[in-house]
């Protein structure tokens, strides 16, 4: 890809290998399908937590979950979670419950914004986080009846980041929440 750009993956030797493997197993993907692929460059979404701005890719990605979790944590007060001993039951309970709420909203609201309205601004507002923790969070016990479902038990996420000597960076995350893909790798 460094030498040939998009064509280095979606055309030529790599594309030929992908198509050959897919079709050998009854797949219907064609060279035209790969050539027609279009990448999007979306503006990041962000929240600020303890003076640090954290950016994520917007929906339909799952990055909003981390931002929701940080907002929920922030809504509990500036001393949280540092008021608890690291990895203590209280500390872990607080983080887990915030992430359970965040995943619950992600599961309900996040989809392809080209096909469904995703209320990103409202979800990431401090007012929304304060309301969610006031209504759904307890320092004493885990929430039993989470609204809008609960998160998956696993995620199968791959992440890597590369920075070159000139400061150019590429951050890549691929989360496979629904068992997507074949698991097959073309020869070569």
C-alpha cells in the first residue's frame, strides 16, 4: 500500500488473491466490488476528562463507548475514581458500571449514520451523563436491570499504531462484534 496506495490492495496481486480465494469457496465478490470501495474521512468526536481531550472515530464505530464511559465517570465527581485504591472492589465496580451503561447506550443508539439518526451530540453531553448516573448508578451495588440491553461478553478487537520518523501517524482499530468475515487468508 505504501508503494501503490489504494490500488495496492483493491487491484492487482492482492485483489486477485482475495477474489480467487472467495470464489473458490463459492463467494460472489468481484474485482469490481473491490474497485468500487470508497473510504470516508470522518471528523472525530471527543470529550474532555481531567483536562485531557480524548478523540474517537464517530459512529458507526464503537469508539463512542469509551467517550460515554468517561463522561459517566466524570459525572460522578472529580475525585472518582482516584478516591478508591487502584483495582479495589470499589474502584473496579465504578469503572465496570460506567462501562456497562456506556455499552448499553452504544448497543441501542449506534448504527450507520447514513441509515439511522445517531444522536452523538446529545449522548456526549455532560447533562446526559449526569442524568444517566443519577438514575442508573449505585456505589453500593451492580445494576441488575439495565435498560436497552447489555453489552456483548467479548469483542475481538485488533489495534495498532505506527509513527514514522517525520511524525506521520496511522492509528488503526478493527472491532469485530458480530463474527464478521471468513477468517481465511489468501495465499501469498
